[in-house]
């Protein structure tokens, strides 16, 4: 008998290539192309980048002139002319200093020779003296060497003939060759300066148009966010570069005056060098210091000039870096130390010394671009100084690593600017949700789950003495240019957590907190019980097993007025949780039944709102709902009967007992 044909299988589908792999390959190719363009097109890119940075520096001055009703074009022209005058003056000073040093070098030749002789006597001379003494001692100890026989067959050689001197006479250069010889070193800087000024003029004249084009290119889907981000980033970059330029110029002036006082030649040149090299963090000042110290050691009559040069550079760098910079734009530039070093190496490889000076401003611009453009977010992750992980992700990572001590340190730091209930909602709850999702996906092993529970319980127990008070608004520290968009300049006002005052209400309110059967529900319930107690409620904690279908009949809920069910499964609305709520509603119809932790779009929330008083998304809502229910009962006069365990086992009285029970299991 022929068998009935089975169900038809759908035809095999040809899967497209992995989109993420294609995107990664495209990003890699794009990065290689960009780096090659920067390297081979440096003759064009350097003036453009310098013009962009110059436009950031001049933009505040242009805006100031426009507020004085100068008009856009006159304001730009005046700003550029002033910038050109300053650059010309600085270039003239540097040229004059170099020419003066070149002319005065013969005067310092004697001092340099004395220093070289002194160094040789201190090093090579003492070594030669020691070797000579050792040689004479060896000669005294060794037998006299026999005299070598003279070679009678070889008569004295005749003197070597002197070579004939040869003189090379170059033809007299023409006036055109002389002009080319003297002007060729000057033509290239003048050409670069002209390109920079012209491009800066057009950037300042068409700032709004360029902004609109960038918005169209990167952020056309969200015009409000893109416009706000670019305007604010440009403003903050201008402020940051102006502050950095002011600090560098001030440090250069102090260095020049200090070196001039102690008599170091070319003090102004070293001041300009310091101002330029301070754009390279950490090492820029000391690169200039090394050159100045070597020069002072060579030309100074003694060693006092060298010591004072080191003192001047050290004092200036400490005051500028540790006092002035934090006052102007905070304690951070927005770049990680790793990013600063890598940027200096990369840009100096691409563009040489100019790239070394421009490495920090260029990398800072890229980091800001990465913070406001989704496609370039990896730049912020790699080079920004913000934590790579959010507090919730870091909390979960510490649980996986079984490192509750570091998590407690993080909690103590976060509690300085938020309340305990806000920490539990924003950090612990989100971190436990990451863990819950991984448990559902089956990627958490039994050993990892045990470590997560132990570490989380240690953190909850460590926060037992923390007070849950609202954080008052405090002024924000002035952020550097690379940070997020500012708000009103203050931390957001946090609503004071709800609290039940037993003396004022005239009775003691109690909550029966039931944990779900998910692996991490006991942790969430322990947090809830701890918060209930901190807010004036008496709380008992019980596991799901005592309210399961087989044991539910053993529990007496008569007189129970507030029941709180806490489970991460509430977001998915599983059947066991719906059945538990139905049984609780049937056995204690007068009790306030509150469920957490649901999602706003959770299907369970609608059912809970029909059968119970409220459903909570967060610990704050959970506490507020229980406090509100306790206050309603103070007017209704509903007593609290507690949990009647027919097995004779007392209900858990708080997080500390729950911790002990879970660890014993």
C-alpha cells in the first residue's frame, strides 16, 4: 500500500552573503583609502586642515564683530587680516632670533669648547688615566719584552710624494640664481600660508552652507539632533582651541621671559617652540625643554644656567597643566592617554613634524564627529576618554568576573550623584536584565550563574547601610569641547523616593514579596525587600516554590493586604506567572497585588491592571506603588496577618536571611 506523501519542504533558499562581513570589508577598504589619501595628498590636505583649525580659532572673533554690526564679509576680512599680522609678526621674530643665533655662534665657540673639554676630562680623561695606570701596573708585573730585531734588508722608505692640490672654481651666479637661492626656502611657507588664509576665508563666509551640507551627508534623518550636535560641537571646539592656544601662548611667554632673565640666548625662539609643541600633550613641553637645556649647558659659563632652565620649564608645565587647564576646560581633554600617544605616532608618520603638532586637535575633531555620527561611533569608542561600557554593562561584567569589590567601588562612586533606588534602577536592574537575557539564550553556564548570584548578593548586602536619599542639583563642571551636549548646566533634579512614615500613618505597613521562578528573580526580590525596608515598610521575602501549584493550598493568605510579585519573567508574561497572579487574586481578593518588573509594552501589564492595583516597570515604581497602597490601608483600616506557613518554616525576614538561604543552597 503506497504511503501518503509527507508535507512538502520549502525550496532551499540561497542566502545572501553576510551583511556584517561585507560592511566590515567595506569599512576596511575605506580606511585604507583614506589613509593613503592623507599620506599621498599631504601637500593639499595640510593647508586645508590648517585652514579648518584656523577657522575654529577665528569663529568667536568673527561672531563678536558681527554682533558689533560689522557685517559678515568685513568681519571675516578683519579677523583674517589680524591673524595674518600675528603670523607675520611671529615669523619675523623667529627669523630674527635664528639669524641672531647664527651670527652669535662664534661668540659661544669658546664656551662650548670649554664645556666639551670639561666633559672629556670628567669622562674620557678619567678613563684614560685609569687605563694608563692599569697598563703601567701590568708592565711592572710582566717580564721585559725582547727588542725586536731590526730589518736590515729593508732600508728606510723614502718620503711619500705630496699630492698636488686641486682647486674647483664655480662660475659666478647670475642675479636670477641668487634670487632663486634665497627665495626658495621662503616660497613654500608663503604658499602654504596663502592657501590656508584663502580657504579659511571661504570657510568663515560659508559656515552655514557647509553645516547644511554636512547635515545632509551624515544626519538628514534627524535634522534637529544633527543641527544641534554640529552647532554645539563647533562652538565647543572653538572654545577649546582658543583656551588651548591661550594657555600655550602664556606658557611660551613665561618660558621666554624666564630664559631671558637667566641669560639664555634665543629665549624668544624657545618660547615660540614651547607654545607650538605644547599642542602635543605630555611630552611637547619637554621636547622644547631638552633643546633649551642642551643649549644652556653648552653656552653657559657654568652649570647654573642649565639648572635654572630645568626649573623654569618644570614649574611652567606643572602650573599650566595642573592649575590653569583644569580651571579653563576641566580635567580632561576628551581623549584617552592611549589615543594621544597613538595619534602622535600616526599623524607624525603621515605628515611629519606638522602632524605631530596637529595630532591632538585632529584626533579631538574625529572623536567629536564619532560622538554625533553613528557611522563613526567607533572613533569615540577607540580614542575617547568616556568608559567603553555603560555602568549597567560594567556591573554585569563584574558579576561574570566574580568581582563584587570593584562593583561596590563603582556603586559608591555612582551613589555620590544619584540615590540608591536610582542606582538599582539604572545600573543593577539593567545589568541583571543583561544576565537574564543571557540565561534565556542558554549562554550562561551553571558556574557562571553561581558566580553571578554570589557577587550580586554581596553587592546588595554591601549596600545595606546606604541611605536612599534624593540627590540635590549641583553645578556641573565645565566640560571640554569633546563631551556631550550640555543641558541647563546642572544635574537633573531627582524626585525624592516615596516613603511610608509609620508614626505619622498610625500603623506599621508590611509587604509580602514573592520572587518568580526565574534564575535571577531572587536577586530582584532581595533588592525590592531592601528598598521596602529603607522606605518604612516591613517586608517578608518568599520564593516561588512555596506558592507553586502543589503547595499553594498550604499557605494562609487571610488578612494579607499587600502582595508584591517580582520577576524578570513579567516582561514576557509566561503562563506560570499569570496562573500565580490568578491564584493570588482568588485567595486574597482584598489584597493589593503589585507586579514588577514589567515593560511598558508587556502583555502582562494589561492583565495586571485588570486584576491588581498596579504594575511596576522599575524599583522606584514598585516602592511608590507599595507605599501608596500602605497609605490607602491606613484610612481603610485593613490589618496585616502575615504569611502563615503550615510547615512551621518562618518566612524570610529580609535580604540578609535570603542571602544566607541562597548561599546554603
